[in-house]
C-alpha cells in the first residue's frame, strides 16, 4: 500500500520491512531499527509521525477491551508507550518483536523471524535458525533462552489434556517447556518446518536417521545416552554394599584403649580422694552408735550435735547444767516426745515447729481468709462474669453488623 508523504519522509533512507493498517488512515511501519506510527489528521489532532526505537530492554504488552498499550523501556532513557487497537495487536507485535530481538543481537544478519507465539507466561519466537523462548509477564526482556537448530538431534511433543510438552534434544540432553494444547498443532508445525528446512530433510524421522548415520560414521563420537551419562557426576558418595571395610590400625586402637583406661583410673582416684577428705567423717559419725547409752537411732539437727559433744567430754569436767541435760537426753523417749523421723529443735513448739503456738497464729502478720474476705472475692468474681457477658453480647452485635454490611456491599448498595 502507498504510504503517506509524512511517513515516507520520516523513513528517510530506510525501507519498511513491514506495514500494518491500524484503522482509518493510521499506519504502522517497521524498519530494522525503529517503528514509525503515522497518525492522520482528525478533529482533535493534527497529522503526526511517532517514532519508537528497537533498542529496548523490556517490552510489555497490556491489553484492554478496545485499546492495547505496548510499553518499551530503555533503561536510563525512560519509556515510550505505543497505543494500538486491540484487534491489530498480533499483526503489529510480530514485526516489532522481530526488530527488538534483532537490535538486541539475538538474530544474525540474514536470519528471518518466521513465527511468534504469545501465551500467558511464555513467548516463543521461531526463526530460521533457532527457537527463542522467553518466560515472564513481559513479552520480552534480556532474560531468554535460545535453542539452535544446528545442535538439535530430535524434536518430540508429549501431548496432554491441558498442556503439551515440547521436548528438544540437543548436545546429549533434553530441554522441556509446556504450551497450551489448543495451540500445540500450530507450534508443532512451525518448529518442525523450521528444523527440517535447516537440516534439509523432509521430516523429523529423516533427521533421526541422519543423526544415526553420522554416529555410525564416527564411532568415537558419544551417543546421546553416553553424553547424558557423562554429564552425571555424583561425586564421592557412600561406598557400595559389599565393599571391603577400611583397614583399622591396631596400634592406634591400643593407644586409644590405654588412654581411656588411664582416664578412668584417674577419675576413680579423684573420687576416692574426695570421699576420703569430705565424706569420711560424716559417714563415721552417722554410723557409730552413741557411747552415752542414748537411743541407738541417729537423730538430726542440734540434738545430734549435742550428743556428739557430750560423748567427747568427761562427765566430771562438765557443769551441773550440762550433766543434767545429758542425763535427760539419755532417758528413754516418752509418748510426748517427737518420733525419730520428726525434726525437733530446743525451744520450738512441736505443733507449729517455729516457736509460735497454734493459738498465737492469728496475732502474726499472716492471717487466714475470713468470712468477709470470701464474700468480697465472690462479689468480685460475679462482677467480672457480668462484664464478660456484656462484652460477648457486644461482640455478637458487631459481628451481625459486619455480616449485614458485607451482604449490602455484595448487592452493590
């Protein structure tokens, strides 16, 4: 079609490799380095030509019901947005994307872009020499993968109900990616036709035969399975079952045994020394019977200490008060004395064991809870229970109000 004079003037020495009618008198022209959009004169605008360079780091497409926006990001140079009718997006994206990957150095001179496929999270570009795959929400970024036809040895498709897996075998390994099953046939035809044209064969089966013949002519070349096995390196792992156990050094074992025996002997000697220094006197005092004829059962606390001191002092040299105390301690126990297991202290009442009579407990700083305190406690608990009930009622009311509000918002009120 003939281009407007303003667009022809903007092209200059370059020639348009693709032209797309955007509706009305608007036209899009794509060159190897840039995209030009001609806007015809209207009621609200004058005739104009917009220019978008292909040296973009990111290409993002957002589609609306009637309009679509193609945003080109140039890094520090900012961004440019191209508005297109949604019905013309696919026709315009194909040449623009080809120009962008050419400017990025992905394609070589003389390499042509045959087909492009844009799915939700994957973009495939089929060229005459390779398959370019980009994954992500943007249509294009500098993060992409390429699969050159020169190293391909097989192409297969694993069909599924929802998605189909494309398997590209090259360099002894396989690369897989999934595409929607609804578009699997178009992708299959595009990839197979491009690969067969590159290798000058009629089908993928002919390509497999060609690869097998090349392997027979060069017996030293590893097969695909061998190449895959060579790439598997598990490193130094566990020894297989049945392998000879490592040799054990007998001298090292004997040294270890002697060292452990020496440490055990040293520990026993230290334990015996500690018992001889700190525990021998206590065991002797507690095990020997009293020489004063007192109760053979050992007592605890101050009575034991008093008995020991009495037995070590002659009776004649003791004061009269001391002798009387010793005589009392030698008398047999009566029913009023505490049992052998009970702990008694001189001057301490047996009932309270703290020098205070049971009747004097109320006069101390600690007093038991009386009837008045129990009444106050019950009143406090009743008040707290009433407050909790009111809070539960308020929470239930608030819950009802929230549910009513949500229901009205759902109805659009």
